């Protein structure tokens, strides 16, 4: 998990750290199909995949998804909505 200071989420928040969820490992895809520019944006140093999800580590050790880094969606008709 990494800080998202633009939304005031920090891994140092007490009692529940919050931030963007990054994952890596053999079960994570190696990239976007025929989209090297998207792959380069999403994959960080060390093979970490930036999910865009904002997570919170709960006191019981579980992870909750509480927000999205970017809340805009582009449906098929092409207009962005939040």
C-alpha cells in the first residue's frame, strides 16, 4: 500500500493505515493485452501493479477497499462520469 496524498490517505494513518493497493506475484497478469503504454503506467518498479483501489488495513488484519484513486468512468458512449 502506498500514500495517496492528493486524497489525504496515508500508510501512517492510525489506527487503520490507508493508501493505494499495490500487488505483485505469479498470479498477477504480466500486462495489458496489446497496450504497452497502459502496462507501463500500471506497473511500477520492482514489478508492483498499481490497482487504483484505495484500501484500509483494518485492526483485525483484513483489507477493505474504500475508494478509487480515480473515480471517473468512461462508458461506451464516451462521456466521463464520476
